[in-house]
């Protein structure tokens, strides 16, 4: 079991995880402040969903960047700076929102990538 997890998460550094984890905490914080400002009660399942997605967001973001690098190896963005900023915010939100769905795909991808690297 350890070797499977090692192969799936190899190439994913702690520094990268922490950087994206701190970025991912902005969504639960924003959710908390909006709920506080509107005096809305947040249900327990939304808290659990937020915690799980925040913990898994860095991995889904890493997988997204790997996929974009594979599809578009040259990191050239032809959009203007405003469109690039909103594109970045949208991808951050989508990666956070679907982190639980992206996780199994990322685990298979990381495992296969490590397995292919060992064979070469």
C-alpha cells in the first residue's frame, strides 16, 4: 500500500502542497465570512465538504498544471492580463470545488507516471 501511495504522490513536493493549501484556504474563509455577514447557519456537511476540498485542492491543482503542461507545453498565454487573471481565478475555483473528484484521477496518473519512469 505504501508503494502505491509513494508512486502516486511522487513529484509532488511539500512546498508545492503548502503553497496551494494556503491558497485553497481562501474559499472556506470566504464562505465563513459570507455566512457570518448574512447571519446564515452553515450545516455540518458543508464544513466537512470545505475541509476535505481544502486538503485535496493542492493535489488537484498540481494535476491540473500537469495536464495543462502536457496539452500546452509552452507556457505562453496570448490573453490580456485581465483575462488571464480571471482564468486563473476560475481554474483555482474549479480545482477546489472538484478536488474530491479529481483525486482518483490524479492518483492513477501519478502511479502510472512513476511506473513509466521506473521502466525507462
